């Protein structure tokens, strides 16, 4: 959340400055299209080698091989690294096979050198981590969350954290998560208010994220632990009640106190966050100087660097007893000049490859954490902080990492601020059709009235790819603000252009806004010269004091004025749920979340099935000190969350909604998304989507593929492939004032001539308008029989092959094979049927190819119903 890097100790984390520098660019880019090719890795050149070892049994495509199995293939012996089936041995680092060298009598080939690093899923230690079983035999599989990928051959201990519905087991009576970021820099320096681990409301929350660790110069996770006096492991607070160190631990600092209080509050998870605004593209050394090393941007350039980082994460989590890792990479987007301006010289020239590196990073972390968890008998979580602006997400493909994460923490704040002149709420929950930045950029006109700078739009973006329970809504316990605001309603929706003397920060193209300063900017950041950057950044307890006309005895310690001009009046908008303070005399506008906004957002989480709320940052919460007559750091907002979430119902645990029952038998079908245009040219969004049949039988021509995607798009998906891709049902139409109506649009197309051969693929170049995450709830209907797919990583399905004649009775929830008893619901005139719906009529089972109403099954061979045979 910050605009410069020089004042680490005071700085909040800046998840969303760049998304807001978008309005002008959006208008110009709406009609632009483009595409980029995918990069390919090159294998090492082979050289002849003499064979001296007998060949093992030949590899075959049919059997399943467990980790450690040995086979021969093309003159070499190979050992399985993990469970595998139908994957021919190769020397690729990503393959499930490790070459043991030449075998037999003749020459063969082998790499000229040994690999310098192990593959991403290779265990980091000897035999104990070698997978020995197929994923289906994992006794913890019953607890795996719906949609989360299984690490092959590893008995990941999901039941340590999840119940048999795949829901996280939460402490403190909570049904939803309360996740608080605890920052390292509020240590009480310079007599400023202190917030230590002892101040966290441990009995009211579920997770604590420590901010921040970083990627060091050796591509390893670090908190400068080797530096004397570092706050993470080598600082103490003598005489501070509750901050006494646990002498049994070999380290001190924040990590000691976090471990101490975690031990006293079992069930609360403590997870370090890596990165953040200032340390995504570099890191702060022990002296507090920023090193522009490249951070995530350069670490994710190669698998070897990613492996180094992931191995260090495993060691780090084990050393300090953490429950996992949180990746705050801001941002792996292909948009130009996105993220921290100090990193543009690093990020911009790599932007076409950043998201691929992010996918590789998250996949590798998932695999290595799962292997370590199986070793240690406890589950290690992998979470990520995600952007929420549609501008940034347009450059992040379709966010193909959701299957690797336990949950996403949406940074649904910093949606407006002084990086431009448009005065809007810090963290709107809903759109009202009047967002000044979107209106200026022509977004409403271009996208049928849909606005994308609000929490509801962001929630639906991720809901398209994962269940609600793995999505957490971010809330700001701080403000953003402007001064000298012109127009608007009590400032909201107005303009605050920078004055002629204002030096705009880098990355704003000299078109910044007039950010609030002085007493309206308590938590200010500094530029490289140490001058405060006007941004209206304040903890909630400070703006509540301003509302009461109280300066607060802490003001001098922050070196801000100790007098107040004018008065501050609080406002709350019932549509957007924005909460803000307006000073009519100084024309100052400050927006953040206090009790009204937090109550509305907690109610939203409960009503939509989301997983919970994520707080940036805990130190902004408030209590009232009656003796001093002022607000101070406290837990009043967390108390509201705990009350709301300890009397709610369990969160949503299934990717599909109840109106789309997923078949219990699945085909081994995968989907890849390729060749996206760079974000600034990604209009329309038009990747080539590859559907790969990994099964042993062909998927015949004429089969239907139906899938769902998020309602963040306008719902008019089509294709450039001639496959007649059709939207069969819309979950939302029109603008999104007050929120999007449904979660999914439903789409289908027919498999073309030639089908999808076993081991083969077809490509459908699809196109749509607004950012949407990965497709979900894929159903393939073959000869009237409906199947799920392995692509969705569904909980509790059985993977099957098609029968020799196609669909028949081999799987799915379709016909009964002519037993004389039709179990599917009877077709009824007047009822609306969507693609994939199964009915019975005239003694047969029928599957809808697409949306239809009053179309009698069997009336036409080319009609909307596929004949599934007698029942």
C-alpha cells in the first residue's frame, strides 16, 4: 500500500496502487487485440554413452507405477519419482521419471551433465520422502478440499487441518476465518504506539500473517536472522508486560512471542508472508537499505531458483514452527508499469513471462510443502495475497494457481488513493455505477455497466475458479484520503487534482491527486529524501479521534501537527458500503473501514459462503481509553467479526453450486490456457484453450463439453475456432450496482470431427470481455452419459475410462442401460433446461446439449437433446 520504499518502519503494504492508474489506458485499450507465444524449455543435448547395466522390465502405458519402480525405455533404465501412469519415461526435469543411465548392449544417450537441481516435486531428503502410493490410497484424501490439486504419490495429511467435508477446522468457535496481518515494524520506536504479539486478540481470530519475510540475494526466504538486533529473531522488549521471551526457544524477537502465544492458543495458525509492496522486487538488508535484487521477478525465472526458494521455505517453516507460507507477490501481471515503480526497470521487460513463473512457483511450493507435511505428520498451508482490480487481473491470465492454494486473500482495498485525482472509497464492497475513475475511463460504457473496483466483483472473479470457502475478503483498518476535494457528495465521487507545486510520485505519470497530509496523514510514508508523502494514511483509531475533535497524545511522536482545523463528519453509503470522514472546512476526505463497513462485510461473507475476512493490518483496530479520553489500538472491529462468525453457518465447500450436480465418475481430461496477449493489449481476452484427453479411450466427435466461468465477465463468451461455443445460461445480466446476481455463466461446445483421441488434444480459441478466472465444473457428455473431469480436482469422484463404444453405461450419472427403470427426472414441457441436464422421456435417457425449453426429446436428431439410450 505504499508509494515509496524509504520508510519501511512506518509503511503499510500497498497492494493496489497500480490498479488505479488505469482509467485513461482502459479507454484507449478497449479495442486493441494481440497475442504472444508461449516459451518452451530446451533439453540438454544428448551424447553417446556405453551401456553396461541390464535393462529392467520394459515400460508400458497401461500399468500404474509407484515411486521407486524401475523400468527400461529406449535403451535406458528409469526410476519413478512418484506415482505415474501413461507418461513415457524421459529425461525432462518435469517428468515423473529419473534416468538411471544406459542399459543393455548397445549405445544410447544420456545428459552430458547431471541436473544441478532436483525436479520440483522430488523429495528433499532420502527414502522417507519418496512417494510410495497412488493419490487415491491416501487415507487423508477424504479431507482434501474440493478443487485442490493432489501431489502425486504423497500422503498429504489434509485431515490435520480439514474435516471430511474439506472445510478448515477453525479455532475460537469460528465458522469463518478472521485473518490478521501482524506487521514487524510497530515496535514502539520513537515513542510511537507499540503493537506486539501480546496485543493480538488471540481468542478472537483464526490466523496471523507475519509481515514480512523476503526473497534474499541467494533466492532464499529470509528475515535477516543472522543480523544482530533484527526484529524477527533477535529483539526483546524489557519491561513490557506480555512481551517476556520464552526461554526454551533458541531465538527471540517477534518469532519468539508468536510461538509463545501460539502454544497458549492451540488452533490459531501463524503464517509468515513473503514479499509485499516494498519487497516484491527486492529486499531490505540488515541496515535497512533496499537492495534491488529482482526478488520474485528474477527468482521465478528458472526452476532451479524456484527450487532453491521452495526448499528454503520448507526449512524456514520447520525451524520456526510456522503453519505454512503466504506469498505476497505484487504483482506477476503482464500490464505495463504495474506494481512498485522502483521495480519497473526489472518487471516491465519480463512481464510476458511473470505469470508463468508465478504458476511454477506456486506449484513447486505446493509439492514441496506436501512432501514435508507427509514427513512431519502435519499439514503446511500455502496461501496467497491477490489483487482485486480488474486492471491488474487482466494481465494475470486466468489465475491458474487456485488449485495450489488453500485459500486466496483478496486485497480488496487501496481501490482509490492519491495516485490519481479520482476521489473514491478505499475498499468499496459493491459498485454503484458512479465510480469516478471507471466513469472517466469509459469502463461502464464498454462493459455493459459493470464496475470492477469493489469487493463483490473480486469475490466473483475467484468464485469462478474455486469454492467460496477458499476466498477471503480483505478489509482496511486504515484510511486513504485527499484534500482540497472538488465536488462529489461529501467529497465522495469528486476530484482532487494535484496542485501545481506537487511533485507526483513515480508511476503516476505526473497526474497524481492531492493526497491528505499533516494530521490527516499519521501513518505517512516518506520519499527517498525523508519527506512525508501525502496519502491520507491513518489507523482507524486516529480518524475516530479526529471525528471527536481529539488530537491524541501520540501525535507529536509521529511528527504531525497537534491542532485540528474544522470538524470531521462520518458517512456511510448503503449501496457501496463505503465508510468515510469529511471535513467541509479543509475539503478533506478520508476513507477506511470502521464498525459500519466491517459489519456489512461480515454479513456479506456469511450470506455468500465466503471463507472469512482478512485484515490489513491488526494495529489499526481500536478501543476507547476512558481515562485518556481517546481512541487507541485495540480489538473492537475484530470483536464484531468474531461475533458475526461464531454464530454463522459453515462456509461453502464445493466448487459447483447445487443447481449443477457434478457426476461422481470423471474422465481424465485436462485444460490448459495458452497464448494470452500482454495485459494492456488483452482486449478481448482470447487465449487458445487446450482440452487434453489423458484417458485410454477416444472422446468421440459430437460429445458435449460444458463448463462454467465467473460472472465478472458480461457473459457473451464465443470462439474464433468455428466450434460454435455458446453461452447456455447467464448467471448475471446488466450492471452490477449492489452486486452481481449469480456466480457462474454456463458455456458449451461440441467436440469436432475427429474427436479428442486418447493422449491427444483439441484447441478452442475462446474470447470474452472482462477478466474471469479459470473455468470450473466441467462436464463431458458422451453418448448421453455425463462425466466430471480430473481438471476440476473434485472431492470424492472416481476416475473412469469410456467404454469401448463411447459413453454407454461405463460411467457418469446418465442412463441406466435399458434396465426398464428410468431414474432421471421426466422431461416436462415449459421447464428450462441447461446444457448437461439429464432427463428421461419415451423410455430413454436424454442429455441437453444446450439451453432449451419446450423442445421434446427425440423430435429431431439435430435438436437440443442427445439420445443416451434405453432406460
